[in-house]
């Protein structure tokens, strides 16, 4: 080595690795210029005396073996530094700071408003940044270190390096206009639903509990009129008569959706669990603990800390807890 490296250089190198080896994407994630990252990488590799990335022309194609070792260690070092900074701020009684979280449309639109209102009432000096996206986009934001918390349902495989805490459970519900034939059914069946075009979420057709598999097991092939990522879009097209809607139970507002009828479908489809997660090894600020408690009152500091120490024990830690059903 021909000198010393610095924390910012390692942050930039990690951001490049997390963003698909794209300097442009890393710059966007960090809010800095692309040339700044390129200069930092060149200076870092010059100091080290070897390359962290393999280059083909101006493009980075993969991480070198040396880079894999050092970036893994750098990730731990940066996490430790972030934890030290968080501890120092809390010890000093510094109530300012920021909290960034990513979640889906349904959570942002129907579940989080009262949580955020309560959080801002208790922590007016904390900058709260909310990002909306699909589960895949949320995972990308976590990987790029753009957010501290992620809130989603299912898709756990996308978040292997996170501590995922169950918050609440929900069912799918069927929504139809008033006077729709299904409103006369005392107890819905899959056969009755399959007789009408369906309007539901895109993600409802992936995974072991997908609607397609559920209907297939009953030897039914429903017609899908529309798939969307947005509950409001689904309800709009139900109102237009495009089909029967299948949405999350939390996505129904008694006042705004008074023109629709919600039909119980808990006996037809499996229950889902919404979770909140953060990176393993993260030291949480006091205001983050508060946010988690506002979102899930059962998420005590002791429970969160025990889950953080050993995420493999989360099923055991939550086994005796009865999660709310919304």
C-alpha cells in the first residue's frame, strides 16, 4: 500500500458493488456525482496497489477475488462505524437525524399514515423519508443502502441479509359493486369467483400461495381481466365493471369505498403476514425503536434486540405472540 484509505472511498466502492457494478446507479443512490465516485475508486485502488473491480473498457464487469475479501470486511467496518455514530448521537441526547423507509403502495396508502402521524408528533426534528415501490424495488433500495427500514408482505427470499419482524396479518377480500350477483352468496366458493373475470394484484400470481395455483388445485381456470400493483387501480376497474376484485383487507376504506361491497374470502385464501425489516448488524437509533413500536405495539425494544442478535430465533421469539389481524 502507498498510503491510507478513507471511509468515504469504501462507502463509494460498496455502493458500486451493491448497485450492479454501475457507477451511475451508485452515484444516484448516494446523491453524488458520477465523476466523484470514479475518482474515489481510482484513488482507492491506487492506494491499495491492486484492483477491486475487473474492467472491460469503461465498464465494471465483476469484483476481483481481492475485492470480494476487502469489500466484505469493508461492509462490516462501515456498519460498525454507523453503529458508533448512532450510539454517540443517542448518548449526546441528539434527537435529530433521519429515518428512511421503503414500502408498498398498500402499506403507504392504508396502514402507515397514523403511524407516521404519531412518529412525527413524538420526533418532529427527525427527517422522515418514505419511498414506495414493489418488493423487488424495495430490496434494491435496501441493497443500495438508500433506506434503513423495509416494510412488505412475503418475498422474504429477497431480503436474506435483514432482520424481518412480523407486524400484523391480513386476508384477501373480494370486492364487488352493490347489487352484484356475488353479494347474494352466503359463503363464497372458488367456483363462484371463477365464473367472473378477476381484477387483482400482479404479485398474486407468484409463489406457492398464488391465486393461479389455488384455483388450479380446484380444477378451475379463472379469467384474469386486469392485474395491477395498486389497490386503488383495482377498485377503480371493479367500479367500471371490468371484473371482481381481490384485494388486501387493509386496502378497504369504509368511507371512500362505501359504493363497494367487501365479501369475506378468508376461507378461500391463505393469510398473509406483513413484516418490517432492517439490515443485520444495524444499531438502531432511539427514534427507530419508537417507530417500530408505533407500527407494531408488540415490538418492544427487548424483543427487537433479541431478534437482532440471532435472526434464526425469530420464529421461536414470535411463536407465542398473537399478531393482530387487520
